[in-house]
C-alpha cells in the first residue's frame, strides 16, 4: 500500500539559511499534519491542512510557513534557520473521515550548523 | 489543554515475557481517540493500536492489547510474548473528536527487550 512520502530525507543547512520540506500524502487523503520532534522529545504539532486550507496551528515559529497545494501535497518553508530547529520533521496524512487514523511519513532529519 | 503523561521513561522485559506500559491523560471531553505509536531506532512512527473512547471493549491487535479505563483516564499497553523487534520508544497519544484532530503525545517510554 502507498505510504506518506517526505523529501528530502536528510537536510543539512547553515544558520540563517532557508529550508523547504515536502510531503506527499497517501492517495485520496485530504488532510495533512506537520510535527516536529527534537532530540529525545515527543513529537509536537506544528500545523495542519484540510482541503488546502489551514485547519489548525500549533507551536509553529513565525519564521515557518506552510501550505497545501491542489494535488494535496504540502510544503513546510523554514527561514532564518536556528540551531534549535535541528529536529526530525514528520508529515502525517489522514482520509476524509475524521475517525480515520493519521499515518506518518518517514520524516525529514534537519541539521542546522 | 489536553495532556498525556507516561510516567515510565524506561522499561525492560525478558524476551517472551509480558510487559505493560502506562499512560494517563487529562481531558474534559467525552469523545476522543487514544493511540499507541511505536518508534524504533529508524525513528519511523508506526501505529500499534487505537481505541475509541465510546467503545467499552478494549482494543487488541495480535500480541498487543490495551486496558482502557475511561473513568480513571488511563490507557495502558500490554505486550505479550515480547520479541526483540518490539524494542523501541512507545508513545501514547490522544486526539479529540471534532476540530482538526491534532495528536497530543506523551513523553514516551523506551522499551528494552533482554534476550
């Protein structure tokens, strides 16, 4: 079965640079979630989209922005990167029925030097 | 705000034995879902089991089962016949029905399987 695809899988950036993370949900899933997992931490919700509209916002810095496109893929744009942004970034997708489970992608490991 | 608490940072069990991971949560809602996710060294988040709050029957998936105590707001995971491949970080998580349904995670329990 098709799974959530995230790219790139690994990313190394310098401080103050910009990064773009991409997420391709499971086919026919219209809801996308972004989570950030710091070293030794539990995943923290950043932002979510339903039918290309932002549906909820968590502890996402103002330096970050995200959107969902017409093909339902989503991109997380991160600017003015800081050392503390080094983390594993997960995308998860869910189908139309709210009772459906979120399925996670493999994550993008971002390292800011 | 809803919170999820896992009071056991680390647990260990002998291979083939049974282990129970604890989770408590705090919510004023009556309708919600609870989950256990497994995160092995690869750091992939893998769904282990889920429980709907309106269901009284405890969920079971092969060797994995839960003890859901709604009044006590407790949701423990029992792993029977532990296998080396069960070694991972286990996260308990909560979703409120309605709204955007973001997952709220506990701090995690690292499970070690001793051969």
